[in-house]
C-alpha cells in the first residue's frame, strides 16, 4: 500500500503546479487584454476615417443619382440611359 505521506506530498505538489499554472494563465490573459485594448485604440482613428469616407461616398452617390434623375425628367422611360453598376469597379476619389 502507498504511504499516506507520499499521497499528501503528490497532492500538494500537484496543487502547487496548478496554482502556478493558474497564475501564469491570469498574467497571460491580462497581457492579451492589454494588447487588444491598445490595438483598438490604434485602429479607432482609421475606422473613423473609413466611416467618414464611406459616408461621403454615399452622399455623393445619392447626389449623382438625384442629378441624373433630374436631368432625365421629361425623357420617356424607353429613351432613358440605364447604366449598370459594377460593385467591383474602381471608384474615383472625391
């Protein structure tokens, strides 16, 4: 039979290893959370700029569509020019 002292020693050693692993995991988790927060802070201005550019493009598209419709008023539907939109086509700046 295994001596009780040996079982207690193995149990304590296992407990120490588990505590060390848990502390290490907590530290690594804290580092990852800090890195994610720093990454988000760096990315936020870029995302705001992209959103601003997308809003400007949306307003410009709406204005161009309104201008096209206004220029085609009075033109019979069968004579109106239909231009398909290619979503993969490059866009012009500004």
